C-alpha cells in the first residue's frame, strides 16, 4: 500500500507536523493519520508513539472544529459517532452470506476434489488455502471509495446495520482507493476478531471488577459489534480480517484488465488498498494432497497463533471456475471448510466445590468426570460465579458440554437438559465462607461473593506476605517463604501476630542464626514507624493500591477516622470513586478487620495520619473539580495549579464542591453540578483569574 519512498516522505511529514505547531494543512494531517492507523492496526508495526499520534489527531480535531466546512466523512476524526438509542436497523446483503460446507478428514477433501474435477472437465483447478477465522462475520459495502455500511451476518439474507460500531475498528479503512481499479461499488466479507491477548486482558478486567468473564473471543467479538455505545467498541481492541469479495461493480473499460482473476490476488489487492487479509497465511496448490498437508500442518500451529481459528478454508482459486461451480442455497460449491478437531466434550458434573481466592473471592468449581479435550484431561471447570450457574441452569448430576479452546480456560457451554433424569440437584450457593464460616458479602452490582475476613485461613498467608512486602510495611527477611514456614509452624497466625513472635522458637530453626534473628527483630521494630499509607496499603483492601492509600492517609488524622467515614465522605477524597469507597467501607464493617487494626495499634504500629502542611494561597478554603477538556491546561496541570494555590481537589460533585471547572464535552459531572445551587460552574479563564487577579 505504501512503498518505501512514500514511507520516507510520510515520516518526514510526521516529523514536520510534530515540530511545527502551526502546521495546519488539513489534507496532509489526514493522510498522515491514515498512514499511522494503517501501520498500527493493519501491520501491527507502528512508527510513532501513541502520544505522538494523539498530538496529530488533536491538531486535526481542532482545525476541523474551527473550520467545520472542511470535515469529510472519511476523516480519521469521524470514526467516533453518536451512541445508538434505537435498535439496529435490518438491511439486506447485496449477495446472501452463505455458510461453508464442512469437511472433517482428508477423505472428505479427496471426494470434493473429484466432484470438482468432473464438473470442470479438463480445466486445471487451483486451490487456495487460508485459515478459518473464529470470530463474528461482517460484510462491508464501499461505494465511490467510501465505507457506506457494515452489516452482521444475521440470517444470511439480511443482518444488522452496525456501521457506527465498525467505524471504530482501527483496521477498517473509512475510505479506500477502489476507483483506481475501476471499482465503483464493492461488498467485502470478513471476520471481526478479538485476539487471544486482548481477550485475556479483557476478561481479566471483567473478573477484577466482579463481572463474569466471556466464554471465548468469538463471543467477545460478536457482543462488541452489537454494543449500543460505539466509543466502547474502540476500547475492545478488535481486529477485522477480510477474505472474500462477494460483489464487484466496475466501470466497463477497466473490468477485464484491473480486477484480478483469482481469489488469492483479490486478497492481495484488498491488502494493497489497506485491508487486513490473510496474505501471509494463504497458499495456492494444484493438488488436493498438498492442500491436505498444509491443513494438517496448520492444525499443529493452532495454539501458537495470536488469534483463534477453527479450521482452514479451501477455495477454488480461479474466479471463473468459482462461477462455473456456483452455489447451493446454503453454501458455495467452490469452497470447503476443513474443521479442526473438536474442543468440546460431554461429561457428568458430579459435585461443586467452593474455592476461596487470596482476595477472598469465592469461586464455584464444577467437578466433572475426567474427559480429554484437545490433548488435556479436564476434571475441574470454574463456574466463575453464582449468576453463571443460574443463567445456564447448571445442576449437580447434569451431563454438560465442556469446551476448552487453546489458552482459554475450560468452561461449561451448557447442560444437556434433555438428558435429565429428575435426580439432578439445584446448586445452592453458600452464605458462609467454606473455610472460616464468616458470612459472605456481595457488593452491589457485582457477581462475586467474598469472604472479607482478613484472617480467613484461605487468604491469610497471602495477606501476611502482602503486609510485609516492600511497598507495604517493608519487613525485610520475612518474605513469602518464611511467612509460609512460620505460619505452618504456628509462629505467626495472622497479621498482628508478626509483632508478637516468640523469637526463642526461631533459634532452633535451620538457617536462622542469631544474626538473622536480630535482623528480623529490628526490621519488625522499624516497621512500627512506617507512615500510615503503608499500613493502609498493607491491609490489602480491595481496589486500594499505593496511590489510593496515600490519598487516604493524607485525608485523615488516624486510621480510626478512616474506619468511621461513610461511602459518601470517602468518595469526596481525591481519586476515590464509588467502587473504591464501597470497598473501603465494607472492609471496616468486618469486626475481624477492625480488631486487626486495634491489635496493631496496641503492638505500637503507627496509625496516625500524614496531614500535610496545608498550602496557603488564593484558593485556600475552596474545593475544585475539573471536567471535560480544557483549552490549554491538561487535567493534572490544572489540579496541581489549584493545589499549589491552596485549593483542594474533590473527585465527585457534591455540596462540598465550591467550583466545577468545565471544559469541552463535559458530561454527567456538569449536569449534576447544575443541580446543586452552591456549586459555581466556571471555565478555564475564570479559574486562572481566581489565581492571578
Ligand atoms: S469464505 C461464500 N473464508 O466461516 C463464502 N469464510 O462457517 C464466504 N469464515 O460464514 C465465506 N474464515 O463467516 C470464508 N477464510 C474464510 C473464513 C470464513 C471464517 C466464516 C464465515 C462463514 C463461516 C462458515
């Protein structure tokens, strides 16, 4: 798509834009942004940092804001669209989206090859072979070089118009130079995917916020296409890969010469035009034996690929022969899927166990009769949380379908309800921790039950290790291995017991000379003087990392004050949102936890706050919150400026707020502030005047 000369020139222009603040040639800005999008999303080889890209993007955005008449529909700023408030529109595909005929073994392919040969008479058939991508299928329509619409498969004849969402997928060009090849209108087919890494990250984020993870990348991709908020689609890091042109309308003169006559070269052309296509993976063969060998070879690579595939697709490469073969009402006769070995099996669910993780999350785990899936024996399958059990109506005694795909952890697809005998038992989630019997809690809006007892044996060793770790109380020589050893010998049993170690017992231990005992003693003694934020961080409250712990320590006189704060009060502290406030609040409602704090205090551990000397200045006595994009100041610059002048930063709009400084596209905070009379809403200029006037 770009030759080395182009790349050099585009790189030069990039440099120039980054250096020259007044560079405002809008066409060049767009060309440069498109070039870097292609490098990043299609080639995965970015040539600029995210920050540099953003700077150029902002420049274009500002220019277009000042000159709205200059905006074009395919400008890189125009991916972002409004949210959808109605259902997706149903639209007809130009050509029905057929499925593929499946084959499961080499014999099926040999038989297909013979059928085709007799159909084609003497013509020599070539086969192209490419992966069968396991995502959500998508059809794009371009007219006069512009992306007109994107449609899901739907029922094959008509699908959902998801144009606004797919415009957010960075590797889908908003415009492409089809006319250069005489193409006026083209419908292209492909698959939207979430690669394995993004899927893993995505699920980890879901799990950490207590939302059930998605079963597999295919579901993640399909779900993403149907989201109501296009800007959320962007965050999902989707890829789109294209493998078929289902309809081409071209100008008569160009038709014979410029449009390739084989499938593999059409994919090359699409790739040239900026689309991601399987050009690296596709291979063309003249015998079915070679095809089979390539399919089998690819199957062995399956787990090493960055994305999921569920087989290979073999296509007659010559378009003329494809047309000659035609299609049935279900599938083309010129293409065949070669499906890889199944990654599903059925088994019987015999029992449910509840595991308590180190942060107290209670996870139901299904015990199943061992089955082999994809080369691994599976006997335990996580059910993640109570909701999943209810949604799928899983019962003990059920025969269940279990799937295990590549790196994806095994999961239960569904129970086979038709095989039920009536003896299956409904699963009743425990209300108490299976390890320590403390009542379990489930924060509102979350799906996971938790044991909040800091001394629960399932969590305690990990919790003690965290408490003594470098960024918390920093008790050197009491690393995880020693914590485990001491715990198993009963030398320590919980966090406070660290300050009550019977050192005489240590002298009998191998590897513990007098010197190491002395070191440990003084490390423990020194830790009593640690500043409060280290203690708060060390307690391991969910969502409370070092930064939050520092903010909390600065806001209170002692840890006892922190214990008393309501969620409302907590959420007025800088950078502390509602989820964190609730977690802190819940933590201190557990008597084991407050007792831990009291015991630590009694052992002489510092529990006093770190009240900073307040900066006095023009803004003293006033509180501030910044929202939206300010014309010149970055959010953190504005906050620092306010603090330097004695102002206090709040994290949420409340009656305690004096000024809301609102910039461009301020959202819900502005709306909320408008409803509270005492809050003054000002802009950046007015804010600067408060300091300078
Ligand atoms: S060609 C007219 N090629 O698999 C033929 N399909 O199970 C159009 N798929 O509906 C399809 N990878 O969504 C083709 N390399 C590939 C594919 C592929 C995945 C999907 C496609 C199709 C489904 C059939």
